[in-house]
C-alpha cells in the first residue's frame, strides 16, 4: 500500500485509481512551476515511491519534465489537449473549487443524507469530507471519480445506477433518474457548466440535466457550487432556476458587476475566500 496511513488530514487517493491524483499533481506543478518529491509526497499524502511513479507517468505523457529531486512544468503544458472533458475540468480553477468546497462543508451536519453530483467541484467537496468527516453521513453520488478516488470508509456511500459517460465521468440515464426519485436528501449539492440570472443553472448534456433535476426534486434543499468563471456563462439545457436554490456558493474572484446581477435575483449568493 503506497499511501501513508497516518496522513488522514491530507487528501488521499487509492493507488488502484491514480488518474485523478496525477491530474491534480500536474495542475499543482503547473501552477508553481516546479515541485520537489518531498513537497508532492506531503501534498498528496503518498510515499516518495508513489510520487516517483506518478512523475514517471506524467513525464512519459509530456506533462512535466523531471529535474533533480522533483519535476517542473513542461513548456507547452497549458496548451496540451486533455484526453477527456473530466481531465480538462479537474485542472481548471482547482483552487477556487477547493475554497468553495471548504465553505460548503460547513453546510453539512452529522446524520445528513446528501447528494453529490459528478462535477469536479463536488469532487473537491468529497475530498474535504474525506479530510474532516462527520460522525455519520450518507452520500449518494453519480460520480465515478468520487467512487474510485475518494476514501470514505467511515461513511455510508451509495452509488446511483445507470450509464457511465467516461468522457464526463458521470452516471446518468433513465435508471439513474428513477433511482434518485425514490430517495430523500437533506441537501443536493450540484454544479453546472454555466449560470445566468435569467436561465439559472445550465448544462450542455440533456441526460445530465435530467439526472440533476431528479436529485434536486428529492432534496429538502439544493446548494449550487459554481466557480466564478461559470457565472454569466450560457449553457445548452436548463437544470434549475436560481429561485429554487437555498444558496449559490462561488469564489470571491467574482466580478462586482456579475455579483450585483445575481444578487438582484434574490438568490443567497455566498462568496468563499481563496
């Protein structure tokens, strides 16, 4: 077992499914320019041997360049295409998503039953739950990434059935919708591809929109977790109107004019500091 058992306060990623950790590691190196093996081992709560393996993989993919004692960002990393939509999203605005997740964690009480969607922001929330788990919590999710890459052994994890979209890393479809319609959630945490004051939360995938609407209909409250880059951006299909949200949590980088437009709708707009 590669992970350090005593580092529960850090983000842990099972060695059997390292893709998410490697994407996060790539993003971390890109942001800082360079990173040492010791720094990466501490950041991701894995052993130096695991870091060596991850850096070897990222080097072979052209994502980083090895240097003595660590790695640096590859010169053309930012323009390199991602193999999947998930791979592109997990490295976008990651710090903002972590800040949103830390704030959202305070909206969860011990004993709750919550829904976490397949967004990368809810993935960040699952990581925060892993770091500071409540004494009792039931999580229902349609996210393969949460299922495979987040350790939630002390908690009750329920996986929605359905069809797996490997590009989006999402479980959707009629089975998923019917399953979610039979449940009751304290809170549904969802995200979107874009949101406007007029149209609310939107997606570019009809199946995903239908799945999220089913989850919201089964929840006592819905909290949207949306980084500021998506606000005032359009989408193809409607998910939910702003007046049906208890709160919309975003990051403090939000432009003042955009903040004013959303606040005029009456939505509880919460800004999370980075």
